[in-house]
């Protein structure tokens, strides 16, 4: 596995504000082109689910205020 890359098999990923706007797959994934890029609205709820691969994302610190 390449250094700094995550496997696409991970289905529960914590992201931070620096990852916003969130899209899946993320650039840090080994198969960054595994499916079409889809932007995921995570700011309001703190959670998002990719409709293509089922990866669940959690925003560290929870929802972003003002969104």
C-alpha cells in the first residue's frame, strides 16, 4: 500500500474541516477513481453516507455552526 493512502474498504471515516467540501472518493484513497466523485453534505449533521460505495463519514467536532 502506498504511504499515506487509505484502503477503499474502510467504511467509517472521520474527516476534519480541512477536508471540506467533502467528496467521495477522497484523494487520499488508493482507488480515488473507484466511482464517480460525489460531493457529500456533511456540515449540517456531522454525518454523511456515500450513495455509491456506502462509506460513512463523520465530521470531527460535529456539525459546523452557521450551516
